[in-house]
C-alpha cells in the first residue's frame, strides 16, 4: 500500500470514527437542498435549489456508484491462450 493510500485510509477512518463522513455531509446537504427545491408533491418550485442539489448529487455519485473499469483478460483453456480486450467483447 502506497503512503498516499495509507494516509487517505487513515483520514477516512478518523472521519468515520468521529461520526460524520464527507459522504454523510454531501448526502445531507443534497437532501436539504432538494427539500427546499420541491413542494410536497415533489414538483420543483425553486430551480436554483434544485440545481445546487444536482451539483452535490454529482459529487456524491462516485462514492455510491463507482465506475466500472475495463480489463484485458488472458484465459488459458488447457494449452490454448486467449487474450480478450474490451474491444473484442460483444455487449
């Protein structure tokens, strides 16, 4: 583990032990802004607040929905080796 990774882990663990993580702050802020932006029926009545909530949601999204990364796969089928790249894959 690199020094930078170790330090980030320490900071994250300290924040969690104190009870409030950066993600907690972002989600609370997002929900508060969204509540201010919408009426009881869920209709947007304050576009500025809705746009602020959207910015916070965008910042929080990677913590909740991590990006998938593509990888090359080397597969050995009993003496026959296949190298499969994302360009070879059919979706």
